[in-house]
């Protein structure tokens, strides 16, 4: 029979949802109206991947899909494409979470950077195959680099403000279950 989730999971899920809503709200604000502005990093992607590698039970797959599908709708991207790509990348990293517990941060950052580049390249490939409009390569590449550079900031932010850290090997929760 399915066991109920510990009470400590739900506040973090609500926090993730709130941070995602804040990120989308700020992203939709008309702050920079010039066409020559640099693209900003995808902070929501950084947040999702950082939390997946820290505490995968705080960010379930349905929550990821819901958040990124709403983002697709609000930013007028093809509905579901980026949500599916993010889900694939997140589940790939979720499957490697036990292996990355003892991994030094630079190697984790390199692995996440490779996954981000593959995700963004896959998105461009699907858009090119379907002959959909997409931003220029330089803008996409610059956004990818800025997103990769923002990852350590988001990890530090999550650690310092919310106490989100990797679970140690053999660590158990309050009910004695392995994390």
C-alpha cells in the first residue's frame, strides 16, 4: 500500500511553486522593451535542476510538467515542447541523483551544463524540423551560457535561504525511511 508523504515535503513543493510563479511574473514584466537587450538566464530551469539534484522528492514530475506547460502558454512557445524536454532532462538527472551525492560541485555543474546544452539543442532541433519560428542561434547560445553561469547562484540561493542540501548516503527522514 502507498505510504503517505512526510509533512515536510509539501511546504517545499509549495515553495517551488511560489518561486516558479515569481520567476514567471518577473519574466513577463515589460522591463526591457528594446530589441537589442541580452536574453536573461532561464532561472526556472536552474531552480528545477538544482532541486532535482538536491531533493528529488520535492519536485515531482507532474509539478515540473505543470509549471513548464504554464510557462509555455504564457510565453507563447509551442505548448508542451519545452515542458517535455525539461521533463526528460530532469528525469535523466533524477535517475543519477544517488550517484551525484558525493560528486564535487564542479563535476555536478559540468553534468548539469551538458544536460542544459542538450536540452536547448534538442529544442532548437525540433523547432527546426517543424519549421517553427525560433530566436537566432546567437541569442539562444548566449541564453544557454547565462543559464549555465546562473546555476551555481541558484544552488547557493537554495542552500542559504531554504536549507536545501543534498541528502547524505544512508540519511533517513523522521520516519526512518532512506532518502
